[in-house]
C-alpha cells in the first residue's frame, strides 16, 4: 500500500516536471491567475479550515487560526499580486568600464518543481505562504502537510484539487514514511518547516539530489527584559506571545532573561497577565490544546523533571480547573532551573516559560551566545545603548523590539533562521528570490574591442592589457 502511494507521489512529481518543461517561464497573467485562485481558496473556505484545524488539535482557537494563519496568508498573497510585476522584471546591472559598451542584465527565472514540507502547528500558513512565493516565481508546487493534522491535511488536498490542476499545485498526504519519500525526490528547491533534528535529516536526503533547501527550524528563542523596560507592558507582550497557540509556535519566547532579583516579581506579574488573557482554560475556546498525547506527555515529563530537581514551578490556573482527560495544559512558569534540565536544553514548544536572571548586559549576551543561534530574539527596554549591543553582539533569525513575533508578518522583510534555527529565507520578495534563479546575462556589443585580446598575442595585447590594468 505504501509503495503504491509512493508511486503515485512520483507520478505527480513527474507530471509537474513535464508541465514545467512545457511552460518554463509563465507570464505575469498566468502567475496572477494562480495567486488569485489561491486567494479565493483562502477567502471562501475560512470556516472549513478553522473547523478542521480545531478538530485536529482537540481545541484550537478559531480567532488565532483566523489571525495567525488566514490573515497572514491573505496579506502575503495580496502583497505578491501587487509587486510581482516588478519582481519579474529584468534588472539592469552596472557594467565595468573595460566591458562597455556591453550590458549586464539579471533575469529572475523559475526553478521548476518546488517541494514544501509543512508542520502541524500552523498547518495552513506554513504550507500556503511558501506556496505563494513559489507560484509567484512561476514554479509548480507539491506540498506535504503533517500527519499530525490528518483532517486538515485531507481538506487542504481536496481544496487544492478543486482550485488547481494537479500539474500546477498539489497536496500529497501520508505518514512519516511518505514524508521520507517526499524529501528524497529531486525537487528544484525544497522548503522544510519543523524541528532542527528532522531538518538535519531533510538536508541529508536533499543532498543526495543536490537539491537546495530552505530550512525553517526553531530553537530556544530568548526574551530579554532590560532594566530600562516598561515591565508591565513587557510582561503583557510576553504572556500573549508565549501563549498564542498554547506556545506551539516556532518563534514563541522559550525563556525569559530578567535582571537579577526580579524573577519573582516578573513571575507574579506574568501570572496576573495570563489570568487577564485566559480567566478560564479547560473549556475556553480562546485557549488552544496541545496537538497530541505524545507532545502533552513530553511537556509533562519536562515539568516533572524540573520539579524533582528543585525548580520553582507555578501553574497559572485562574479558575482552579481540572485538566484530566484533556490535552489542555495550564500555563506554567519555571524559576531556578538547573542548567542540565531538558527544559533548559531543548526547545519547549508549549505553554511553559523559563524565567532566568542575569547580572548585566554582558551576562545576558553571553547566555544567548553560549547556545545555538535562535530563530527569534525579543528585547524590551528604552536604553538605546543596550539595545544596540544586543542587536550587534547576538545573532538570531529575526528580532522584535518591545513586542513579540511581529517581525514574522512583515512582507517587506525576509523571514528565516540562522545556524541551528535554519537556513535561507522567504516572505515577500525574498520568497520570490528563494524560488527563482537570478540568472546573470551579459549582452555583448558590436563595438566590443575584445577581439584584440585574442591570439595571436603580441604588442597590441600588451598595450591593451596595460590599459585595462590602469582603468580597473
């Protein structure tokens, strides 16, 4: 059965490859038509998409799906529709003096068939946003969504089947074995969003075909409270950023660095801010469940290990509810954690926030730099000098100052990781360029004197060679 599905996958890939070869450079009208259909898919099926994701999670905030997935995708499609003509245009590039009157041009050319492996935490946004960029660049697209959201994945496959021909854009579903077969195909570019561990495996599989990859991974993203920050505003931002999608967000704050002596005060303020956002939890439709029993148990085990090691654990449960027989997990604050704990070493990816103290700006910078480079970094404060030091002396995929997550939704900025948090970027024009080959072209002039530099060499060559060295 698996072999049959893998054969069907290969047939779908070959179909798209043949279609691309027949139309290797779709014009603006074709690309706009595809994006317009993608926008219609997004606008006309919002309720179905929200319902399917809610069912897969066992409780996912519809408002968060609409804001963090549908709104973000629609904004990206509209941005591409508005700017695609300019992105497609051949660009003039300066020509060095010795090669005049020849001319340089840069031609953005579609790559071919793009593979997209999307995760479960934002299954619509993280599948369709890169597809937007790939289609804008003139490519064909295959998407493999996560097996942890089977209802949504089936819906997405059905919707793409209704709005696109199979040789344009298509969704293939299946388990982890199907995922391995997918990333082993000779795509012209492969984009993967998920964990760092799986990202390494994807990169190795792609390397066998010399397939270029964009890896959107994660890691332990810090939020830093400077002594100069507005503490109440900062706490409010972190509480929201951490608990969006119950912390199951690749750019969620993973741990909080606060000035020495402030951890207890910050924890109390966070508990108050959480209660303001979610006065109840168990049956509150605004508060999302953990995606699966396995991930729920993983988080429970990490908290239990920290408690057994003597860390201070505070569960924020404003209504005193019981969470048995659910995958809802109360927001949990952890202080005084041992550096060897899993919570300190692994990406948390849930509603658990570490609060750590630092002694000064040097200590905060050193703490960030001792670990793998994070996907996101957040800094709160008014001290321009400290802000500049954080920006210059730490490396992260992206930064938001005095808030959380908002660098992600800037279509005029690239989004991507660095080091263990990923490679490459997309969004807006950066997505278009990721899925294009920017082909350099040199147009020779009839007035070129280049022939004088060809054999047989002699005095003319020597004179011209000396002249070239003088003018370059």
